[in-house]
């Protein structure tokens, strides 16, 4: 809600959602026994394992549009002077950009580029409306509404 640019690893983001969904399944059934609890934990572990495998090197940047992300990546790669690196960028409607650094994950430039992107995010002044923050607040309110019952 502060309109700051926030870069989050997709593994953390998706694991958090998976844990909330699995805990909601257990808590929605007031008589959840030991078997249902183990089943929910097992499903969460399997999903988190699949998320870990499929989301390595992928990051979400909130409150950023495609134009800003493209400029950020181009400036970072120009500074590193490596023309062979390819970084995928995907944009969504809610002012969120997904960056895939998986292709360069095995190179020695990976950590330098990752750190440089995080540093440069602090210096981007353009403020966008935080649609993702609003959506998370709405889903959080709905989750609390069902969990408190």
C-alpha cells in the first residue's frame, strides 16, 4: 500500500498461498482429526516441493509496469556488459512484473544482477496504484472471515 517497489521470490510467494489454502481446508472442518491434519500437511509439502522446483530463479516485482521493468533490466545488463544474457519479463494487469532469472542462474553473474536489480528498485520514483496490495487485503479479509467463524 506504500507504493514502494517490492521484489519477492516466487517460491516464498506461492508457498505462503499454499500454506494458507491447506490450513483453511483443515480449519474449515471444525472436526478435523489427525488423519486430515496429516493429509493437509502432506499436500502442502508436495505442493511446496513442486513450487520450489518450478519457481527457482523467478521473482515478482510489485508496483511496477512493463516499461519500467524493461528499462531496469536493460540498464543492469548494459552495466554488466554481457550481451548474451536473456532475461524474461512478464507483466500483469495488477502492476506486477515477473522476472525469470532462471536462464542465468548457473552463471557467476546471477548474484550480481540480482543484487543490482534490488538496489536499482529503490531509485525508481514512479508511483503506481498498488492493485496487488488491495487484492491481498481483500483475500486476507475473506480468509480471516472464514477462519474466525
